[in-house]
C-alpha cells in the first residue's frame, strides 16, 4: 500500500516571526521547550504563535495545497516542523505518534481548528447538519488519543454550539472523558477583548490530561473592553481600532499588497459609499437577491477605521461578501490589510493567488490571540515529572 503522507524535505530558514513583537508583547524564554503538534494547520496562525513563544513545533498536518505552500514558505525552517500535506482521514494517528514521539520525547500540546464551514453561522435553517466536515472534530480527537498530550486546544466557530450540532459536541466530550481527559466547557472569545483590531468571536475548547495539574486561569482575562466594561474595570484598555491597519503602506514589493480588480461600474458604487462606513443601501447597488430581504446590509460597506474591523472571513477581500471596502479608497481591502487584521507580521507571505490567499487569511487564528491563549496554557501546566515546572511566561 502506497504511503499517502508526503515527507517533504525541510525548506530554507524562515524569518517569519520577526516583527511579531510589534503586534504582541514578547514572552520570556522557555526554560524547557514544550513539544507541540498542529492539526488542520492551515496557513499557520496557531503554529506561528507557538513558535514565537519558543515552543518546539514538531509536526503539522494540512491538506490544502495553497495553505501548505504558505506554511512551508513562512513556518518551516531548520528547526522544523515536519509538514504532512495529506488528508487527515487517510493518516494513521498512531503512526504519527510513533514517528515523532517515544523513548523520552513526549507530546505536550496539540493545537488545531478543524474545518468549520459545516458549523458556520452563515448556514441557514438545517444547512450544515449533514456536512461530512463536522466529523472532523472527532477525527481531531483520534489524534489526541494517539498523541496523549498534556493539553489540547481546539478552535471553531460559535455555530459549533448550536443545538443542531449537539451530537458532535456531546461525542467529543464523551470521548475525552473516556480517554482520560477533563475537557473544559467551550469558551466563546471575542478577539477584540485581547487587543486584536477585529470583531471576531470563536469557540475554544481546552482539554487537560487527568494526571496533569493545571494551576492557571482559563480563559485568560480580557485585556481590552468597550466603554461600559472599562468603567467597571479601569485596568482594561479600549478596543483596538482598525486605524493601524491602514496607517502604514505595505512593504515595498509585497506580493500580498493586492486587491480584487473591480469593474468600472463597481468602482462607481464604491464612490457612492460614504467614507468610513456606509452599506449596500447607501451604495445604491441593489441586486435582485437584495430586493426580497433587508439582510446583508454590510455588503459593499466601507470599514470604519475608528472602530474594530469586521470579522475576516474566507471572502474578506471581496466587497460583495461583507464590509470589506477600504475606508477611503474605491476598492476592497488588500491581502496585506486582511492579514494585518489577523495580526500576521508583514513579512508573512500568503501563497496561491488572490482568492486562495484570502481564504487562508480568513481561516486562520489571529496570531496575537493564539500567543495569548497558548501562553496561558503553558503557564498553567505543572508537570508531574518535574521537567516543566518553569514554562513560558505570558505577556507582561
């Protein structure tokens, strides 16, 4: 039987993590490096966050060809990880565990965000219930069972918690208990509350092996808030606005400094949209699909730089899919601007072309948020073998 996993040779040294300090505070060094595996790695948001914390990223799994090209270009260097470009359904979890761990090398942390389209809040009525991608959260746990990490962190969309998807979540928690993990309740976190300049709510589920003591706080306390929250807690900083996204030009020669090419008719629509806001109603663009309902009012709207930006979706560079028009210029946002909303450093280059890169950006975990969450986990872990008593310290 042919082996379906491609063992790609390690690529040249990447300096992708340089510049990340401008986005989030630097942690102190890791005294004992944790070993980590990233499943459904995408372009590498979680992976970049982990590597920037000094965590030893051992292996990553991703199927999408363009995401793998991006991952190799930015994440893989002489220290690893080994990237498996493969359908995770065709891989053997036990084989991955045996190849990378054993003797005195153990897996400490598993990360991952299984494809969420089946759980998306944009799926209406009963849509998504039978989506085969929903089962991938259970496949994720099969790898957890084989790797036996001290902790795992799974990311998904809020739709995962809808009653229509209850059976998948129930089975996930049942499998966790049977495998010897205490799986904490799902936490819906807004990226704005952690200094990310974007309205982005996602569900994070933390699991801890029963023999591991966890002495930290989960989820980590918010660092930012709206006006009312700041009145109650003066230590909170105001939500970050989108101004920083547009205040600086992209680096010279940046291949991601590109936006969609719009027709002259659509450019006129953008000219009719008021600066720093507006909607499809004010743009005077009314398509047949708009006449029967009042929803989707954000399409063709401009981003208001005085507020946090909209959620970067897989269609984040397409103005017909949301409020993705530049605040003052007459075109959609560029790939680089979308990547900045996701707190990727400007040196991180997305491959695969305009639409493929936009999809990778929208699927990613914001790098700065990933750092905060992973740092909270490593701070809270107390090893039973005495090797990891001092772990990565989070942002000061």
